[in-house]
C-alpha cells in the first residue's frame, strides 16, 4: 500500500491497482465481501481458506468474471508451521504480498464456567496467535519493499463482552492491542497496522437462528439495522488505501453506532 506522503489524486484515492492482498478466511461471509471489494478496487487477491474449498473456488470464479485476479490458498492457520508454509509457498511462486487482512476467526458459544482449557487455547490460537504470526511473516517481506498495510478484523466484543463469548471476546481484545503494538514497531519500516471492529453482521439464516439477539440489536442500534459484509469491506478498503496513509494503530468501529449507546 502507498507509504509516501503525497496525497493521491481524488480519483485514485481508494485504488489498489498493482497491489496483492492476502485475505484470510476469504471463504466466509465477511471475508468474501472483503475480497470482492478489494478486487473491485484493483487488487490481486490471495484468498485463504481452510475447510470450504467450494466457496473459495466460487469466489475466485466471481472475481475472475469481474476481470480480476484471485488465487485460493489453503492453510490451517491454527497449526504450528502453517503460516510459514503458506508464505513459503507464495515466495516459491514469486507472489509478493503488499497487504494483509487478518479476518479468519472462530466464534463458538460456551458459558464461561464450561469453557475447557483446550477450547480456550484453540480460540486464542486461531484468533490471536495466527494473526501475530501472519503479521510477522508479512512484515518481514514488506520491509524489503518499502512497506505495506495490514488490517485486522476484530469485534466490538473486544470492548464489550457478550454472554457465552468470554474466550472470543478476550481474543479480540488481544487483537486490538496486537494492532497497536505492531503499528508502533513496524511503522518505521513503512508498514501501517490497523483494526476494524464490526458489530452484528447479517448473514443467511441469522434472524432465524438468533431472533431475540437480532431484535435487541435492531431496537438499540442508532442506525437501526444490522451490518453487512460490504460495510466491513469498505472500512477495510479505506484502511488499506492511500486515503488512510497517515493512520496506523487505530481500531475503527463499524457498528451502526452501537458503541455510542448508553450502558446505564
């Protein structure tokens, strides 16, 4: 991503032409929306997937139909050595990475006193450890090319936990601090690191699976609706683009104003 101080012309402000961005969890709802939006902005996409190969291939086909470039890449990022294997494979193909979006995550529901130690560790490994290792690996490669941009996809639960999500909320709170720590140390290398923290994002079947939660959100959210994958994708695009060239270490809330609602 651009690291110089000159403001791009307005028509090029959000353009990512000539950039290659790795999007983790690209086969899921939010990851797919992010990959498509970045491709629309001109980026070549490396679409990470773990379990859903069909969705990853469908995403690649959709982006190709748009005239873009998308290469699916499989890895179990929670497993030791998989991050370096993924980057070694990209290195072997001569595929440099200018941008990274850490979107892959787990989000199971479990009451606090029922969370087992193994479940706790698995959550932190998938949601926090993997992001740390991906940032490290990407930063090593970006350093030699004058910089880049990294966006972590957090959650408003990193600030306000929900029942049954203690292990998830802690992992997202850690991701917000990881963002700031990485921004501090990687900034001198021309690498910007930011976070996007979404609120409740709509998906197929959500209203049927969690009608009370959706109703409570709609009743309290100032903007009166659920978020969409496109809402998150646009925030990610902004933080990868030249429009945010002097922004690093930030956590951008994308929650329809829910964070402004009084807790009293």
